[in-house]
C-alpha cells in the first residue's frame, strides 16, 4: 500500500466530479435544443445525459496476497471511475408553440427531456462532492506536512 493512496483516491473523485459537472453544464446549455441530432431523416431533440460512476477497489485478500508476493499494485486501490455517459430514456416534453419552426401540424414542439431544477440539484451535489474531496486532499497534505515536521 502506497502512502499516497489518499491523494490518488481524492484525485480520481475530483476528476469524476469534474466530468459530472461538465455533463450537467451541457444539459443546461441544451435545454432548449430541438434539433439535437438527425435520426432516420428527421431532427430529434437533445437527450439529457448522465454520468455513470463505478468504484474501483481491490479486495483486502488480493491486496494482501500481492503485497506478500512482492507485486506492485498497478492501479489505484480505491477511488472512483467514470464508466460511461448514458442518455436519459425519459420521454421528451411536448410544448404548444405554433410559431416555433419545429412545431408539428398541431402546433406542438418536441422539447428536450432536460429539467433545469433537476440539473441544478445535480450540479449542487456535484460541487459539494468536489469540495469535499478538495478538503480531504488538503487534510492528507496537512498530515504529510506534520509528519515531516516530526523529524525536525
């Protein structure tokens, strides 16, 4: 086990939460985009995207066996990984706006499935997680600095 595992764990969480904030920003920016992609000869609205994260961890037994056998851990012992970015499958919203260029014959426009309130709540959660990991990183750094002062 490395002394810098705390840094590695915090760094992986910072990277994952930054990706999460970027995806949420993209969702907010495209909340009114009615021509998100071109599918089967027609435009479809932007679809909300979500980040899927997965914990990366090794079992205690595998870490112990690798350490006893003198093998180095090639990847982080713990942390988080962004595994994929998926599209939300919830239905799009129909909004009555006959003046819109993408309105159908009845005057309804197919709008993206992005809810600004949901995105803001997700953004707050991502920012708080990011801040928490910065605090953990600073605490780890502070502990290393105090340990170095012991030898003075």
